[in-house]
């Protein structure tokens, strides 16, 4: 069977002899990447390139079975997507010229697809720019993939007060969640739209909600304001991790010392080992919930009815109430930098998102995770600022069978795409930003003269693919120059071989 795959085609700069710049769409509406991938747009004029942005099946408007596509979701796989792209490229070449050079571009999952397209369909593309592509994030590697790397890098992105305060918050949330009054207090402090019905719900939803904000803010730690990481929703501020951490950095020294006295010594000694240089300006106006009449409302002790009967979870003795309140308020406002980047929310829905489109995209990604993209991630509370949550494949299998009726194939990505065994690959640039938590599962060293790794200081999630900005760090500018140099070499080689 066939289906209508959406793609965008721009021949504004094309002279009918230039190459095709081909974006391998990932897990969202392709217009997100169309409007963000400046590396393609800015270099198309000098290469006289034809621009093509292909949409991933099941995302955006590329629905194989229309409104019934979720009923036939088994056709949502990376292999099917790669075959779609190879077929589209064949169609384009057939319509233009069989020998026209094609360069693939992609970021994140799209970067994985770009590199895999070059590896699996080497006749389809002459080279690939694979930015922030975590192709080594699977089971079956040797040495094994460090499943804690994402959490460790998030922690390194935070300031010392910030990582310590976030680490302390999980125990406080757990303790408060044990009683109805404590859950009511949590609802007041976090300004939730509803009170969690029980302890397990309170803990799981607040943990996922707050840690989700950390992940997106670390990935989207760009030097300028952008809506990319919110999937085209509200604008995140520049350096959002700095902005969020400012709420913890404003804690008094006495509160900070109280936190340190309660945290495990091995966390203090081992967390946040990486350093990312000086922290920039703070932007405390972002991420705060509007109260009645639009004014900024700060919760103070008198706002909350407290029943002081909670039990300590892991600290040796309870925090002072005022310190607990300060820590939770800081976590709320940190998370608000992401969830309330619009500045319009009056309460937080922990089951919501900054963009409704991301909820459906997240559902589809969950299927991909359960089928092939089964990435083992964990946290330990020692080298990272989270809680102990080791990867448990048995739990993942049970969850996927319950949600989708399928059993994951956690080793298949390594078997099918090769993992670290890239000796037979050619013409790929793997770029990764040091600030990006995904860089721990990327290719960080050169494989050969034509499979090159670029590690970019002061860059978050595939910043090098974005449009140029006067605030770009020099390292990003230099990375783009190298990528353009490689693209030129690949095109020249392709043209020589086709003569």
C-alpha cells in the first residue's frame, strides 16, 4: 500500500545543477524543523541547493491511515521511516537527475535517522549532518552505554546551589505527600490545578513534572530566546537553566548549609563534576505564576495550613519548615521557566504540556520507545541530582505490553544499525553540544577521515543546526564552518564519481 507523505520543497536558490539538502524529519510536525534548520537555509544560496524537508510517517499530516492511523500503529518504525526517505529521494532524483548529490540533515532523532540513512541507504545520500544524534543509547554496546549519562549531564548544567536544592526536593515532596494535609500543602506551594488524590500520585506526578522541566531546559539551554524546545509554543528565555537556577541561587546561605548537612556525602562529592564556565545573567521574571489581577504571587508560610506530622524520608532529621518551603518554591519557579514560559498560567496541570501537539507526539514517541527506540536511562541520586531510579528492563517490557500490546526489542537498534561499529560508514558529521544531556550517548571521537565528531562547548541540543544568531558562541560558529567544509567535499566527490 502507499500513503501521502508530506514534504516541503524550496527551489528558490536552486540552479538545476546544485545538490539537494534533505531534512530527515523526526517526531513532530515537519514545519517545526522547516522553520528552525538555519544551517540548510543559510547555505542553500552558496551551494545553489534544492531544499526538501520530509515529514516522518504518523507525525504532522503524514498519516498513513488518516484519522485511523493509531489503529495501525505497528507501521510506525525507524526502518519504515528510512525507507520512506529513500523512496522520496529516488522519486526526486528520477524527476531531476539520477546523479544529483543529496546531503541529509537531522537533529536528535532526526540526526539518528540522517546517519542511519547514510549507513543503510548509502546510495540515497552522499553525506549526513547528524546533530545531537544519540545513536549509542542502546543495549548491546561494549563497553555498555552509561544509562546515567543524561542525568549526570543535566546535573552538571546546574549551579551548585541549584543541584543541591533539586536533590533535596525529592525527599521533601515524598515526606509531605504521606498525609492529606501534606498533599494539600504541596498543591498550594506548587499552585497545582488539583490536589493529588494519594501519596503515590503526588510523588510520581511531581517527580515527573519537575524532572521533565529540567530535561527540556537543559536540552534547550540556548543563548537566545526561542520556542523550538516547546515545539513552537511559548518562547523560552535565553539560558533557561541559568534562569531556573537563579531561584535556588537566591536561597540564603543558612538554607544552603542546611541542605548540604542533610544530603548524602557521596552526592556532594560526586555530582556535577563537569564545569561549563561562568554563569550568565539571571532572569527572575520568567516562570512565575500570575496570581489574581495578574500580580506576581509568592507563597509565604501564612498561605499554607500546616500539620507538622510528616516523617523524614532519607535525611537524618527533618528540614526546618522554612527551608522546606524555600526549596519547594524554588523548584516550582524553576519548573515554571518551562511550563509557564508564556507567563499566562494561573495554575499548573501536571498532566499538561506547554503545547498540546507535544502530547500526541509524546504518545507516538512512547510507541517508538516500546518498539525499537528502547533507550535505557536511569538516575542514582549520587552522581546526579535526582532520585534512585535504575533502569529495569522487566518493568519496561511489562509497561509496553500493557500500553501497546508489544514487547520491546531493546537490542535491535544496535544489531540493525551497528552502534559503535562505524568502521564501514563514511561521510557523516556527528556534532554534539557539551550542555546537551544527549551528548553522553553520541559519537564524540572521530571514526575516520570522513566520519567526524564535533564536540561543541557552550552548545545545547543541536544548536549548530539553528539559524545564525549574534549571540551564538564562537564554538558554534566554528562547528558550522567545519560542517560546510565537509558538505562541500562530499558534493565534489559525488560529482567527480558521476562524471
